[in-house]
């Protein structure tokens, strides 16, 4: 969710030169909140926040009226209500959002087969091949907005440019409900005044490193000798940032996406200190991840652990597995090893998560001696029983002890590279 509230909105006129700006980034405006307003038109124009009120719930999204008060996604709900006491909080309905997403994505597919779906509410389109039938990129952008609104009642913003990076920046600036075209010849003029945080991949630590070099704008990053940039952020990041700052982004539209990871994580209502309780939760999470690996017919070559303390300090640790696997027990044992290496030592834990990485299709390759054979057979049997009697029909005996209360365990069903 963009944190902007629309007050800095920029849009293009009808006479804009869109020659060569055939990459579109389409982003639905405040998607979850906008879907909720379809059923509650009485809330239009009011500050609305989508999320739960209980425990440690966070903001899922908010209307632009709420964003004007500083409300942003992933913000603790308690903080959001401090900023905007008159906000109206509605509970999320994810199945409904998925239905609307499918309708919108089908519109994109009607426009061009060159669609890269990034998430439930945004996508890249390459409309170069659709120009003869549908008109110029700007005309196609306006057509998309109109068709989305006519079919769903939702609004979207569209950025059009020569590259994916610039198109995505443009759609954010056009919010809400606008089109911003960046002609290729004006790419540098568009990019140079922007703050360095506008560059993809520049987070807090990278921003600090760049600022220590005296860099404040995209123009500064484009002009500094790349050797100095490498000394601050490393070879790979330096090359990528220098290219983006210079307006170069060679990435093409990827029409088929495969899951790069499968994970689950839990946010606790009350901080958990007991290591045994946390390790039981790792077993529960690993069991869910393993089941999804097997259902998808993929194996994992790596495991990652995520841990967030009560002060919001977040740690991530990962390791490669000796052999790719879909066995939950192997994921659990590796995640526990990572957990123990952190030496939590009584620090209150707010969130814990397990993620399977380095996914590949097909069954794991079997060595002459398979140490996971018994676990694999047992988990396959459990999959069959759950398929017949439900996911809660069978579980590990060690998970029968009462589990810590959670703030509606956050699920990440496959994080895609963007």
C-alpha cells in the first residue's frame, strides 16, 4: 500500500507524447478499502481502516482520507487510531478481495497477453503489441481505468514508461485514479529530482550508507563514480542503483511466475519468552509449510527463520539444506537449529515464522539411503487423512498442548520476486 494520500498527485494531459512508453504499471487504489466501500457507500469520503481491532492487529490498508492523518499499512492499529481517532475500522474479507482481483486481472488479460501479475492488486503490462488495435499507450491506460471501473466500481492508477521501474514510480505519483506517462526522452528529467529512497531496493540502511557519501537525490547517485558507490553498498547493489538512477532497467515482462518461497508466520497476542513454546510453534509452522510444498509438488533447498522481538527488532536467518526436501520434519529441525543459534535468552518474542526457499519442481532425488523415508511416508499418510477428514483431523502429539494466543497468524502463501 502506498503511504501517500494523493495530495502530491501528478497526471498527464491528453496531449502527452507517449511514444515508446509501452510498459504500464497498473495499481488498484486502496484496494481492500475500496472493495469494502462498494458494500458501504455511506463510508465514502470518510477515514476507513481495514484491519482487526483486537490485540496487536495491524493496518491492512486505509482510504486516502485516513492516510492524510499519517495512517499506513503494517502500522499497529493502536497507533493508527491515535493518529486518526475518528477512523472507522472494518474487518478484512480476503476471499472477496481475491474475487475482485480475478475480475480485474481478466481485464488485463483481455488487453494483452503480456501481463506480469505482481500481487493481488497490481500488475505490469507490455502493450506494444496492442497499439494497432487499441491505440497508443496513454489511450490503453485510460481504457484500462474505464473498464476496471465499469466492471467492478473500483479505481486504479496507471504509470506508463519505457521501463518497469519508471512505470511503477509513475503509477504511485498518479494516485488516486490517474494516469502519468513518462516519455522516454524525459526519463532523466523525471528521475533526477527524486529522493534516493525512490530507487528500488533502497531501505533504511542503504539510505544511510548513501547519505554518508553526501547523496540525497537520484541525480546524485547517477553522477557519483561507481567505484565510490561500490565502497558504500557493494558491487551488485552499486551496479543496480547506478543503472536505475540513469534510467536503465533491462527487466522484461515475465508472464508466468513461480513461487520462490512458501512460508507461514505467527504474531502472538502476548509476547512469548519460553523457548520450548516457540519451538513447538516452529513445529506447527513447519508442518503447514511442508504440507503446502507437497500439495504444490515442489521441494525446498533452503529454510529461513524469521523472529521479531517485542521492541520490533526483526531477525532473519537462513541456510541451504544438504538435499531438497518437502518433509516438514527436516524443515523443523533446520529452523530449530537456526532458532537456537540466535540465543534468544529470555527476550520476549512477538512474531516467529518459517519459510521454505530455493523451490524446485518435482519429487526430491532419492539417495541410496534415505534418512527421511519414514517421516516422508508418515507425512504422506497424514496428507491423505487430512484430505478426507479436514486439516485439523491429524496433528503431532507434541502440538496438543495449549498454544499461545495469536493475533490471527499472518499467512504468506508464496512470496514472489518483484
